[in-house]
C-alpha cells in the first residue's frame, strides 16, 4: 500500500481535520509525566496525536512513517488503521487514556466436587427458565421449572457439590431477584460468590453470607476478624458477627461490645438480631443493658430476646406481673381463670419492653395484658394453676370474656419460647369442629400455622393430614407450606384424596391451584405411578362446571409430569458409584 485515504478512519468521512485543535484536546497533552520507580514496569507509550495519524493517512505510509508501533508481522498501514480505530473510540467515549487499574486478587479455591454433567445442564435450564411465565394460573401440562429451582438448589448443596464458574453470574442474578433462593444459592456458589460480589454492586447481598465459618476472614485470625469488623461494609460485619456467634458465642458478643456504643441505631438493631441464634444466659447482662438503649426498637428487641430465656431476670419480672393479673377462682365451685388486666403501664413495664400505646382499635388494658402474658415463661403457669398440665390449663373456662385474649397471648408465647407441649394443647384435636373456624390469617395472634412449626415434623404432618380429612383443603394451604418436604404419609395421601374429592364435586381446578402447586413440589416423587389413574378425563357430574373434567385431567398430568421430573433431577445429582 502506497497511500491511505482518509475514508479509512471512521471520522474522516466528513473531514480529514479533527473536530478541535489537537493542541487543546489531544489526550496525550494532558497526561502527567511520571518517573517510574526502579522496579516499575515500563510505562505504556502515550497515544499518537490525532493530527499525526491524519497526516500519515493523507500522505500514505510510504511517504510518512506513522507514529505508531507495529506488532510483529504487522505492516505500517495496518498499524496505522488500528491506532486510528483506537483513537476514534477513545475520542468518541470522551475518555482520556490511563494506566490500567490493578487486577483483582485471584478467586479463592473451592475444593468441593463440580456438579455432574447432567446436573450442570439441569441448573443451566432452571436458571434460563426463571424469567419465564408461570404461576398458579398457568395452563398446559409442562412442569414449572421456576418453582423447582429452590428444591434443586437445596438438594445440590446437600450432595456437597459446587456450581460451575460459568453459571455463577446467572446464579447470583437469580438469588438477587428471589430472596428465598439466597441461602442455598450462596452455599452452592461458595466463596467465589463473595469474590464476585466485591466486583459488582448488584451482588452485594452475597457479602452478608450465610453465617458459615467461611465468612470468617483469615480462617478466624483475630487480627483479620477485628480489621473486618472495624473497616468492613455493614453487610460484611453482619455476616462476620453471625459466623462468629455460631463458632464461639462469647467471642461474638465480645466483638459486638467493642463498638456497640458508637453504632447507629438501625445497625444496633441488626446486630442485636444476630444474637438470636445460640442465645444463652451468658448474653443476659448485655441484653439487660440494652433495655436502657436510646432506641425504642432496640429496647423492644432486647426485651423479646430476654423473654425467651426462662431463667432471666426480665422473665421473672414479667411472670410476677402476669401472675398478679391472672389466677384461679374457685369461689363458684367450678374452677375458672380470673383476669384483672393492669390499670397502668408504669416505667418499669415500659423498660421491660411493654409498649404503652396500643394499636388502633385495641384497648389499653388488654394490650398491656397480652404483652405481659406473651413474655411470661409458660412453665410457670403450671404452679399458678395447681399443678395442671398445659392441656388442662387451656381447657379451663376463662371469666369475663378474656378467653380469646388470653389464649392468643399463650399462642404467641408458645411460638416465642418454642414450647411443644403448649403448642400441642393450644392446637387441640385437628378434627374438632371448632378448629376450622379458628384458623387465622397470616400475622394474626391466633395463627395455627405458627403453632404447627413448633411441633416435630412427623407430628406436624399427621396433624395437618387429619385436619384436611376433617375440613378439606380450603383452610389448609398455609399449613401445608410448613410441612417437611417430601410430604410423608399420611399427609400426601390426604392431599391427593382431597383433590380427587374436589374434582368429583365438579369445580374447576383453579380454585385449588395453590394446593396443586404445592403438591407438585412437595409430594413424594414415588407417588407418580399411583397418580396416573387421575390423569384420565372423567365424566362430569350433574351441575359441574363446563369442561371441568378436562381441566382436572390437565392439572393431574402436570402433577405427574413434575413428580417424574423431580425424580430425574434427584438421579442426576446422585454421585456415580
């Protein structure tokens, strides 16, 4: 090539002259000269001025040597074109050339075995499908992969695998979009998730970790732990405190006390919440001091934590107050629980976490009483009521219309103190006619679902199965959500029988789409063959909704297909023998 025309430069189509004076806008003119140290690498060559590149292009490379360095085996013309392209992109982006930043430290090693090939492909499909439409109102017989992702992640983590590096960004994106995926997704991603999170602000949630030992910097080195605690991001500090509490509760508390007085109120609240796990009487002195905190939310949380310690001084104070308000009245012949709610909320009660102002529509005295009972150790009521057990106390009549208020407070106390005896007594017999009317919506004080979580898993499943057999599925959806997966018998059979009864009644399956979705994720995959008979289209009974038989057949086909897919995914995660 003897001459290069201006058209070879992207900006030379309008004029061979740069849009502004090279003496005022040349990137090279604004780069400060630096003197490299004796051990520094050679500084990158300053880019050639745009005017010099244009001149060489106009005159041709044979007449004017371009002011660029050619790579080995590259001609002068090609080097000129490369330099012009780089300079054009740089000018259009309004960026000055600069020395590249430091490379990040290499990602930490993850010694766990990689997912088997089939499981890797399955994870890729599940992550790719997470944005697809789905939900309870979907049609067709195809399984909803989005709803199977949490279960697959939990199984992969339990098998001890790690995610392939190429899928880590997609895995973190999925966890960012769905908080329910985060614990299992971060466990599968391992330490490289936190490494990536430091490079992308959208993944900073991963810095909070899962409270595992991996969250301890420097393998638990005290200097590294203290440095992270004093200099780390808030999410890193929460993860550090949680991990340290799991390893050494006293060391975690000691670390928290070093900066407690200088922390912001919202940060103190989060740190205090980290003490819930592994809470013990050794934490009581610190929590007693927190009762005088300047933040109302911090005081309330400290009081709640202390009330879960039956031997704490706060629990004793609350018990004394509650016992003075509630006792056994034998004057009428039949023992009756007598209630006299407190007439004031004194400063001592407020310091111990009793909120003085009730919610809208709630009476002051009943509000104060419920808080006292909720924070009172349940075991103390046995002596108060003549040695009766929990079931006998719950069966006692309550005078002056206080039964609902008292039992609601006991329900919250049973959940807070994780007392299975009281939860069992307050739940009662699942087949009792009154139970269906006492199922309360989420967040209410009489929440049977919360009480169920206190029971052992097998007992919980039996109770819900009997409830469904007696009352059907309409009130059981939230109860099913707290049962262990896969559903053990007789729970699985009770759900399928109830769905079959609903089909025979001629209603549309959409009324039970929530339960059907749970069944797809929670039934034992081994039940698929037994459910095949339900996929057939049945005759519609008289008065049935038009087309309901076909819709039910479609729903059961999807159920059976999903169960078989879950069985296949389980096999894909099985290590080769």
